[in-house]
C-alpha cells in the first residue's frame, strides 16, 4: 500500500493562524517482527488528513520503540511503518487531548504474507505514486510539473482528496479562482476534515465576486476552527454590537494575542476598553492600530478618541 507524502511548499497556507500548544497529546508504540522480536530502524511516518502539508518521520530504537508529542490532538493521524525487507503497514489513530495513545505494529516479510509476494499496484497506489511525484516536483520548485502530476493522480483515482487540495492550493496561488473553488470543493466533499481548505475557498469566492459564497465558506471555516483570530474577532464584534462589552473584550483580547498585527481587532478592543472606561488599555490598542494601519479606515476615529484616553 502506497502512502501519500507531504508537500512542504504548502505548509504556510495550511498552518496559518493555528495555535496548537494547548491541545497536546502523546503518541508511542513498539514495532516487532513476526516472532515478536523488536525491530530497530523502522521509519514511522506520521501525517494527518486535516493538514496536507504535515509530516513527521520517526525511527524506532533498539527496543523497537518510538514516540512523539502531538501538538494538536484534536485531529486524527495516520501512521506508515516502513523497513527494507518488510511489507509496509499503516494505521490510524485519534488520541484524546492530554492523553497517551499507543500504536504497536507487527511487520512481516513478503514471504510471510499471503501468497508469498506483494500484490500488484492498484489504481489507488498508482495515484499515490503520481501524487508523491507531484510533491517532489513542488518541493523542488517545479509548480508546473507538480500540477501535471497532481492532475495525473486524480485521473487515476478521483477520490484522492489530498491531490485535489494540492491542485486547489496551486490554483489559488495563480489566482485562478474558478479552479480553486472547483478543486477545493472536491477535496472537502471527499474529506470534510480538511477544514483548512474552507478559508482558502472563502478568499477565492470573495476574489471572484461571490460575496454570498465567501460568507458561507467563512462561516464553515469559523465553525470548524473556532479559535482562529478571525473567528474570535467576529465573535467580539458581535458581542460589541449587542453591548456585551465584557464578552467583546474577552474575544478581542484573544484575537490580538493570537495575531498581534490584527489591526481592526486592536481598534475595536481599544473602543471596547474606552467604553468600559479602561483608558490605558484603550490608548494602547488605538495607538497599536495606528501603528499598523496609519491610513486605515478607522484612523480618523482612533485619532479623535486618543486624546480622551489621557
């Protein structure tokens, strides 16, 4: 069974805005042969369908053991076990936050499997080979070659969400909004856990002039990722408009903590603080807003309020 590799060049897009440290868990396990003897030097590749660019490669020690800390245990993970002379095996695991998950694996030699030999590559495996070749091309800076391989992958296996996601990301980079929306839609239809794609689709729809679709995708993104700076900001504005100032202050504070250069979040946190008569905080955040966006849409209001915070 072929396993998908990870395109490093897409990491910035997929990882933007994530704050993971508070959701950690531990993953550990032991790899043995058919007789139960520990296997040293087994390559354990860890990926997740939620982030198409995530990959961690571990090695088993003399006792056949491996282990790592998962920074975000809210996501499911896939593991691939490889060692020369043995048949590759795979497993999936979802570990509760703060817990320790154990994935042990027994690797067999080809002669120990049914029929004594590996099966011929399936269409799915051929698609994964094409996808992996696309990853190599992308990581080498050949975007055109990568796109061709990703297209080959989805032709061989139209149900490969990682390839559709990669195609959507490449189309997004080229500002091909229609293709971004088409490919991204296929990716999330096949794998709804690819929630990072929602934000890209919202941006693509907005750039294409479809405000309704942009809002719908943004709402899905915020529902799936409730702690992003943008989601926290929107909750803060909603609370402010309902005159729930303490609640607004809490959300907006979290937004600027997660994204220190979030200009509008600083402005509305300043306005919220001013309304709550917290003048030092109001001054701090209004000044920060002007520092980030001196000609911003709220610059005039910020300059008008600042003298009142002294």
